[in-house]
């Protein structure tokens, strides 16, 4: 089950995938078929591994994710991956201006501190 709170900008790109450009989403994946559900954001992708998680993308493209139960995998736009478990959260700030293309930026995992994953954005 996926719940999206208005206002939001999103597009279903497959049976198990959504692009969230702006807004809030809550995913409650309770079946084996739902595992692998993917939310693509301006900062990267969130892949469900059997869980309940929330995602918010603000008007600047900053993506926040919090895991309430289970675990997820985060994949940055540069392909780097890490796993978040229940109780963990991540904020990936996007420094992408509306007139610039996302591929000019690289978001990288820089560490874990007090259950918060740190990402940096480099040009």
C-alpha cells in the first residue's frame, strides 16, 4: 500500500516503481510481491526490502526518508548503496537548481552518525 499526501508531483513508472518529484509518501509493504518497490527521488532511489517507510521531497529537491519497520536500501544517483533499518532516517540535500540537469551532480554517502546517514552533494 502506498499513501501520497497532496500536494505532490509523482509518476508511476511501473507496477512496483514510482518517481516522486515533490510531496510526501508512506509505503507499507506487507507482501512478498511488494518487496523491491522503488521510490525514485531527485537525490536517488529507495528500494523496499519488506518494511514501512516514509519519504518526503521538498520544493528544492531535498529528500528525507525514515524507516518505521523493516529495512530499505538507498541508492544515490551515483550508484552508491547503503541499508537503513527501522528507526533510522536519512536526509539527502539536493543542490540542483531548476535550470540545471541532475546528472551534473553526484550525491555520495559520507558516514553514519547518531542514526542519521550523511550525504554530500558535489558537482
